[in-house]
C-alpha cells in the first residue's frame, strides 16, 4: 500500500472488545498514535447490554473477577484515572449450586479463605489436601503471570527451576490432578464446581486453565453497577482523551505486508490505514486476512486449523414480578436434572441469573430480570424447534425447582450461537476463545506474537485465556509487549 495516501498510525487494533480497547487505551496513554477498527456500531464485543421495557440485560456476564482493590480491572481504571467513574458490586456468595434433587444447595463463597473453611467444615479429614490444592492453583497463576510479564527472556534454560508448577502441571487435566490426590467424588464435585465456566468435563479440562479461572474469582465475584457497558465506555473515553481514534462500522478485510512485515490494513469501506504494528483483537479462527497468505509459516496455519474453540450458549431473557424472585439467588447453577437436556453436550448444567438482586437499576420497580442459559457446542446452529426445545427445557426445569415462577415468567428474547457470532465475530458464537484443554492452555496457548513481524494478538484467542479479567490481562500484556518492541 502507498503510505503517502493513507494516514499513518503507530498501532492499529482490530476489534473494540475489552482486550482491544484495553490495549488501545494503554498504548494511547503511553503517547502512541492509535486507531481502533470495529466492525459494529457498538463497542465492547461480548461486553454489551440490551435494554427492554426498563430492564437491562448484560449479554456476557455471569460474574467478573479481578475487581478487588488490587485486581487487574481495578488497577486498569486507576491507571487510566477513571477509578471514581465505575463501581463494582460484590456478589457473595458468588454462586449457588443445585445438584440433582438435593434440597441443600451449595453456597460457594467468592473468597478463597472462606471457601477453604467451608469445604474443610464438610470434609475435615481433607483440610490439608484442600489447602494444598488452592496453594498449587495460586502458584500456577502466579507463575503464568510472571512468565507473561517476562516473556521467554532468560527462561529457555532452567524453565523447570524458574516455573516448577507450570513445568509439573502443564499437561495435567483436572481429573488427573484430583486422582493423584485421591480426593473423594463428593468433595471433588464441590472443588471443581467452577469448571462450568470452562465448559469442559474435568477429564478434558486443563489444570492450568481451571486454576486460572478458580483463582481469578478467588478475591471475589463482581458485577458492574449500571451494566457491563461501562467498561468499554470508559476505555473508549481514555482512547479519545489520549488522542486515539476509534472507527465504528469499519470491518478490517485485509492486512497489508511489505518486506516481510506488516504495513497497514484496509476496511470494508475501502479506507486504507498504514502502520507497522497491527493487533488482532478479534477471532483468529476466521483467518489472518494477510495480502500474502504464503508468508504465514505452514506450522502456524496447521496449528490454528487444529485448535478447538470453546462452546457457546443458548440464553433466554425474562422479566419476573418482585414476589416471584423471593428466595432466589442472583447466580445459580443446576446439574443432575430429572428433565431431559435437549442438546448433546459434555455438560448437563444450566444457569439462572437474577442480576437485579445485586444491581436494582437493572429492572424497573417491582420487577426483576431473569436470564436462563444453557451451554451448547460452538457453531451449533439451533433450528427454531431446537431453540424452542431449549427454552421449554429451561423453563420446565426452573419451575420444577421453584414453583412460584409458574405463569410469572414474561419472555423477552433469546440468543443462540448464531446471534453471539453476529455480535462478536467469534466463529460459532464461541464464548471463551480456544477451549481450555491441556494442549491449548497456559504456556501452550497461542502466544501474542505471530510469525509475521509487527503482527500481534490479544483477547480470548491468545494468552492467558477467556473471560473478562483474562482478556483485560491480555490487552495489558500485549500493550506492554508492543511498548517494549517499539
Ligand atoms: C454468553 C456469555 C457469557 C459469558 N460469561 C462470562 C462471565 O460470566 N465472566 C467472564 O469473565 N466472561 C464471560 N464470558 C466471556 C467473555 O465475555 C469473553 O471472553 C470476553 O468478553 C472476550 O473479549 P475479547 O475482547 O477477547 O473479544 P470479543 O468480545 O469477542 O470482541 C471482539 C471484537 O472484535 C470485533 N471484530 C471482529 N472481527 C472484526 C473485523 N474483521 N474488523 C473489525 N472488528 C472486528 C467484534 O465486533 C468485537 O467487537 C461470557 C461470554 C458469553 C458469550
């Protein structure tokens, strides 16, 4: 491309999801000339809300980690000078689990020390094993954060000495880890209850991926007062205040290269922007969009082709009257159901959220928002009758458990993998990028540097992994890497 004809930027970021906006805000604050290209008119990717008749539904939030004082999200807003513009609402207990017909639900604390106490109270003879598990998981997360900050500098030799947990456990599944410790099934099912967020059974779930999820919520589970869109809104404000640019309805269709390095991008409208640094903060599964695809080493192409995306969701949204919400928790998970699950998937769990119990501004007076969600395979294009079957299954299952909801659930709308794909561009509506198997987690996940000079990745298709705290960490690490290389 001819640089004289196009505006030049220090960095161009493709996708205004939370990872792309985090990276853009930090680079712009550091003085780089930044442009963000977003295919939609709204910013935030999955972090969007829909408003209907006074109700507000956050699409991609059951709970967020990293909002405690030292957490990755709080630190980001402090650094950007927005800490007084956003409030995080603690959700305690983090989630309540209903197993089959057991009438005593498991109330899971969002604080690790409290969680260890309650597990130890139920299984006193396993207290030291429980403590050891949490120590191992926090050690894994600590090492991963350290390696992500240092990069591979100086660790090629002596990796096992510097990162003993990662070198020992990178190939482990969660099941293998628990088998080794001979933890009984009843305790195991409580300790692995957050594996639902990873959408994999424990025999396929990476111990490293699970440890990151578990420990991300170890200092609390939170919601954003006023809705998740506050996060992308404030990040965009930072980009603008530092002189950066955000182009909406500007789908990137081509990445140009010159002399073996990145040279610029083109949007669907034919705009050409030049830069020697491009960050893909969107799906990688749909391709790198390079003008010379032959530049991509076969090994990289083959690896991406073999990688497996995470599952997706079917979600139905309702309004319920205030009296029908009495006795409900804001975040509930159900497993071992007597009603037959309509989809063949590796988990039979489903989720029920009443976010207005935590943030009353999410619903009009006298009403509550209710979201029911069912994990399903990514790319599963739910036909109309399958979508109806999912909705019936969810409604019958919750009414079976909470009869006061009968006749009280006012249906608003629903979404499936296809709609999630339209919102984010994530193929098949994958909710968390690459699924967290041992082959795709931790140090084995796709790195943030691509084999093309000047082309970086951020977001849930790269390190450290999916989820809001994970992709904000990814945006921060990518910004740091670019500043170092710059
Ligand atoms: C139903 C659901 C529930 C979830 N629940 C939770 C939860 O409770 N807690 C949690 O932490 N996480 C949750 N997640 C996961 C979390 O939302 C995601 O991991 C995270 O938001 C992904 O952020 P991202 O920035 O990597 O990508 P995305 O949000 O996917 O953003 C990518 C952006 O790139 C844009 N884009 C794509 N292609 C192009 C292109 N060619 N040109 C320009 N722009 C492009 C898209 O429009 C989008 O704005 C959930 C996800 C889903 C779907």
